[in-house]
């Protein structure tokens, strides 16, 4: 690529802060940097036509952890650690709603439900037995009970006939969320360059240098990496890509399902949107194969999603599949995200563990704060 004098001068010179990745973390980082440094030249570099990781491809769950997840976390973490995890997610969601607004987000607090398969009776009983104690553990955060038992009024099949209900869980429109966030970024005079993949990154004496698309040399005073599931391409921190596959039906007349739903220990999840069912998950069918940044769908997982739609979620309703896609999350052996200074001029905010909607705004803000110190 041969850049003109004007292109290089106008877009790629005198960059104070380069933010790599235009997802929730990257855009929130750029906005927070602009607030701290109003006159700074802040440029966001995005490898895709649109944000390429999970920010525009997630299911739009405004969640902070199902009961079975919290029960499992308590087996490996202290009560204080688990409480803090939930608190950070709740505060992150509040920040997201404050920054963008419920109207733009299309935020709906319909509540969330956890479904247990017929084979998971023992897990259901374990969750039920700990429900009250976990409600007490979380009461300082919510000032109310979070979880309760409810009946299966949705006509789901092949599951335990009681569900666990979380009245504080909600849903957002992922596309509207990111569109609104991009508009805020543009309004602040922050540059976003798309189809600009950062392929190398190094620390220089007075700057950080990187290449775009293996061709163009660029430098910035400081660089913030916000690429989450793609982080291993630029840094050595413990972040593993985890692909999540999704499908969505065509509109269904008189759809009776409303809310967000977790199934089979959270390996599957679905919700209503625009009179459709959005359904994702299935990583547990091929953990190794889904440790990839290749954004495709596979027959094995997509077929399982369709079978579960037919037999469990919509057993008495005909439907057609409208669209399929995948997104890349960043996970690790620990649930705590990595917000870290890597060198004098390079910083990162990665490994959101599938909780990007909940914590992405806060991680981006914290990343900007770290880079500003």
C-alpha cells in the first residue's frame, strides 16, 4: 500500500495514544483517554470492517453470573472473591447503561432463567440447596434476593420442570449498543481506522512502534491493546481465544418466550429478540477445536443448536434459521481480566472471560487510567 503525503500526515502522524481494537474495551478506553487528555490525538485501529471480536457478535446478555456458575465459583474461590466478581459485573453494567442510555441500548430487564437438563437433577438440587445462602451473600449488592425457583411456563421439554429465576438479569441490542458507542467516539473527534490490522508491536525509546497490515510503519507515544480474544497475536499474557457460535431464527408468530436463558451449566444460552430466538453455545462439544480465532461456524455445533431448538426450546413451534455467525472471546485459567502495563509505553486490557457486555466499559476506563499515569 502506497500512502500519499496527505494520508500519512492526516491520519498516521503525531499519535499520542493508539488504541488497538474498536470493541467495547477499546472505544471506552478511547473515550476515557479523551476526557483525561482533551487535546490529545487518539486513534483507534481496527482490523475489521466492523469490530471483529465479540463486541458486535455477542448474544446481548446483561448478566453477571447464573446460580450454577456462582456455586461452581465458590468451590474454587473465597466468598469475598466471588462477591467481588459479581459486584464488578453489576457496576460495569451500570456504567454501560449510564454511558449509552437504556433507550439506545434497548435495555430490557425481563429477567434471566437457568434451565437444567433431565440428566442434571443432582446439579439442580445442589443449586437449590445453596440458593438462599447465595442470596444472602449477594444481598449487600442488590439489597434484595436475586434468585428464586419458578415453574416451567415456557413449555420447554427434556429439562427439570423447575427453573431458577434471576429478576435482575437483562438484555441489550448489541448492534445498537456499538453503533451508539461509535457515534460518541466520532463526536469527541477520535479517529477510528478500519481494515487496519496491527501485525507487529515494539517499544522504542520515546514511542511504541507497530506495523499495519504488515506494510505500514506507525508510531505512537503510548499504545493500549484492547483485542481480548486476539491478544495472543500481540502479547504473551495468558489469554486463550474461545470461539462462540450463534444462530438466529426468522421471526416467529406469537413467540411466547421472553427473557434470557442459560441451559446445561451455561454452555448454551438463548433469548428473544425481534420476535426471534437467538441461540448460541456448544463449546463443550469441542473445547479444543473452539480454541481458535477463525471466525467460522461448524456443522457439529450448529447441528446441535438446531436439535436443541427442535426438542427443548421450541418443541411445538415450527421455525426457520435466518443467520449463523461466530465471535471470539478471551478466556483464561483465572476469571480476573488482565489490565496491565507491559512496558513503559504499552498497556493492555484483555481476557474478559465472556463477560464483555458486563465489564467492557469498566475495563476500558481502567485501561485508560493506567495509560494516563
